[in-house]
């Protein structure tokens, strides 16, 4: 039995010649092509999506309810229905990704370069418990790989992309080479992304250059109903900018390895996976940007410009097991999953060797999850899914230290050093071991009224424990998992888990000529974790003198609600002409005070008109983004902080043009286009605030979007 939760798929393909098709009775999962059109899964052909940007997360802009928080050219974080960062369940090839640094410069989709993307799936609605925990939504990216054939003879295949774009003078090159038959498959993959600073109407956005190399290999073996596979990937990111954050990437060196098994034992389908990753990460505030002067302490490490360097590392082991079998006229899935991760980060001063701040010391997260999910057609054309999940989350961290606190231990450094000593001693003396027992449940009901119309209803309760950053950040620093709001933060060991209750309702209507799939939702979150004004005078004093922020925030439990409506729609009014659209509206508010949630996407509408023939298509696209006035005062209303602003972001309209030509018999696809055709200067509300001095963008201003961008891509398959 197939799960019928609506899923939108952004394949690394586009079905330029396929008409709109009615949904099949068995496969009722509407999908979204990369050009914005839902089609049956069987109707998607292998073609390119234009390479307008090196960031894979950018593809999600064409999914209803989805968007991207842009901290840098290859550091985009998925936002879905107002949730982003650690609240999202984003996976790569089914495995969770543990970010290597405390400011999320390597969010999950940064591990899937655009030239290696096979597809991205976004589950609409409340989502199932079997995909893992996370109160936001479920997104899975799949990389290009080898595939079994139907013959004993080995076949060699390649799938290679090369692309370039003018707005940053950048290029992308990557692909996969494979050798396979009906029992064995072997592949090697690799990619390179390189570009300079992004241009916009008034100049260049400094600290937006990037460099990333990826390579890996995989092997699969199949015998009867059993399949085994193993994969390895290495990611090497060089100097890359993140202008919304206080530092840029020096390097990210990541090794990821994993294995999977799927098979049938009698009438039981069994799926297992395991994965391991280690990340070595360094960031700095001086290689790509002018050094800031933020520290006012009378100490050598605060004299003149304040260069800082952070060395961070993480290690993670994850696993999953699921068994599916028939029960009570339906399908029952039971399983277990979990992971064990640890994180370290140390702040250094390259101009003063003795200085250090142990930001995180062996911060540990151990998670053990168990779930059960039952799906059944309970009545003619009615299908019900019920799921429950239990997660045990155990967290701890070792003691910390800092050079100023060591000075105070020796009776030196004066009052500033003694205040840092006080914060260190408080943290080291606290009960840092914290355990949470989180319980989720999901109920989804769908009704296939006729061949064209299906109704969906969903309700869920989901929980999320705090991150190690939110619990164990003991000294006020601008560390916040990539929020990019320009504030210094301090953690709170005693934080409670977030508890989200959600309702979702919608329908999917599709005929030969038209489709319309709206969905409304409401989410009430108790103990929502966000920064609130710190009240501790010691924290305020340290933040003022050491971090340059006199109004730091402390991670706290508050109450919030998020609601909205999103839809995609389209109409084929001629055999060669069609109109497609995606509309999204989300509203995020605090319930405990009169304020808005931070960095929520403004209402937006994307319309595209496509003319298509057998070998080619052209599309003109209009992107309409409404003014965002619902600004978080808590995060941005701080006139003494030059790193952000409380101003509303104006609306804008962009025009894009792109097309594609395919040489079907030769396996060649050429794609080209122009983004921001009219070279409009505009502000993307989700880019965060500029932290780079001496840039063409003033400090504290929201970063502008890219200017006119000519791009082209060539794909070769054989």
C-alpha cells in the first residue's frame, strides 16, 4: 500500500514535453517538476534544472510553503511554513546531517552540490513519524548514484553537468560515472563549485565568494530480494563568505560514510541504515572581510582590530531500522532510530596566542527513537494513517574555560576577567546533564472523492529538544545556529523541549488541463525556544565589553503560533502552452507577548508561462514578493545595535527567463536563462543583516538580492 501524503518532488529533471496528466489510482502523490508543474511520478524525464545559483536549497523556492534563509552563497537553510534550522528534519539519502559548527555554515543541503542533485522531496502536511523527529517539516535530498540494470552485462553510464553564471563569475562542474548490471553497481562522483562576490545594482556584496569540492564513491549488491549498499563522501569547502554571520568559512572538511540494507523476509519488508560523519571546521573574521573592533576590554586581545578564529569539530553516528508488514487489513511499520553526536568549538586570537575561549567542550547529544505507524484503507476511497513516536534525548557537556577567567584565577585582569570567571564557574558548577522524553503522534485521513479530487486532513503533536547551542552556550557570543540577527546570545541549561500541535487541511484537484492543490495549516507551539532580553547583569556586562552588544539575548521558552496557506496551481490552455504558479503565505507570532517571530518569509507568488515543444521549451517567470511588516521587535528593535534594523522590507517583482534544448539521441541537454532580467535592486527579507564592513552594503542593512544573472548549463548523459 502506498502512503498518500502529498509530496512535492524537485527532480534534477524537467518534463518539458509532458502534458498535464490525471492522477493514477495507485500512485496518488502529486509531484512538482523543477519548472513548477505537478505531474505523475512516471512522467518525469531526466533533464536539467537551470543552474542560476550554486545553492541547492534555492530549488525549494518552487515548493508551496518553502523558502530559503540565505546566510551565504552555499549556506542556505531550508525554511518551510515558518520553521527553519534545527526545527527542520532535512536528510540526505535518508540520513540526518549533523552540522559541524555552532553557526550552521554547513546546513544539510550544503552537502549536496547542485550538480550532484537527483531530486529533493518535500512532504506537505503534518508528516509521518517514521521519517524522524522535527517539528518543522520533512525534506529529503537524493544525490546522483548508480542503478541496477536488467541484464547480466555490465553497462557504463555517465551523468555530467557544467554550468556558469555571470552574477558572481562562478561555475559548477560535477557528475557521476557508474558501472552496473543486474546484481552489482559501482559509481564515482565529484563536483567543484567556485565563484566570486555577488553583484547587485549598487555594487558587490562582499564576503560572498565561495569554493567547494566534493567527491565520493558507492557500491551496491543485490541478490534475490535483498540489496546492500555502501557510500562514502568527502566535502572540502575553502574560503567562503557568510555575510549575515559574524565570521566566514575558512574551511569545512567532512567525511561521511554509510550503509543500507533493504529486503524481504517472508512477508516482512526490512530496511536498515547506518551512518558516520566527522567534521573539521574553521571560521574567521579577517580573511574575506575587514576586521571589526568590538571588544572594549583593557587587554592585549582587545587592542585594535579584534581578529578572531574559531576551530570547531563534530562527530556523529546515526542508525535506523524499520520493518513493515500486513496487519489488520493495513500496513504496520515499526522501527527504531537514533544518533550520538558530540561538538567542540574554541575561539582564538591569531594575534595573541594565549587567548582562548572554550565555547563548547564535548557537548553530547544521544537520541534513541522508537516509532509505530499503521496505514489502512478504512472504507471505500478513505485512507487512514496513525503514528506514534517516542524519543529519549540525553544531553551533557564538559566543563569550560577561557583565558580571561584564568587571569582572574591568578588575581589578574580586574573586574572584566572576574565576571567571565563567574560565568565559567556557574556553568561548570551547574547540573549540565539533561534528559527529555518526547512523545509525538500523527493522524492523517484522506478521501479520494473521484479521479480528479482528493481531500486530506491531518493532526499531529511533535516535540523537539533544545540544541546543544541553546543549552550550553555559557558566555554571550553571536552563536545561534545561523539566525543571522546580529545579537549576542547566551544559553540556558534548563530549557524545556518545544511541543507543537498542528492541524492541516487541503485538497488536490487535477484534470487533463488544470490542477490546484491548496492547503491551510495552524501550528501552536508551547515552550518555543528563542532569544529574549537577558536580565543577568553579569551576562550584560560581559556582552557589552567583550562582544560589543549591550543588549544580549538569552535562549528562553516562550509560546508561539504559526499559520498560513500555500498552494500550487496550473492550467494548460494549449497543447504547447501552460501557466503554472506557486503561492505561499505564513504568519508567525508570539502568544505570550505582542510580537512577531523572526525571519519569517513574506507572502509570495511565483507565476510562469511556458511554451514547449518536443525538443525544447522556454519559460518566462514572474516572482512577486509582498512587503514584510511583521518584524520581530525582540530580535531587531535595538537602536544601540548597529548589526540589525527593525525596518520593514519592501515588496518587489522580479522577471526571470529561461529555456532548454535537448538532443535526445545524443544525451545532451543545454539550458540557459536570465534571472532578474530587469536588474532590479531589491531586498530579500530572508538574507539576514550585513555584518561585513567596508562593503557596498552598509553594516546592519538587510542584504540585497543578486542583480541580473546570465547563466548556462550543459548536461551530458550516456
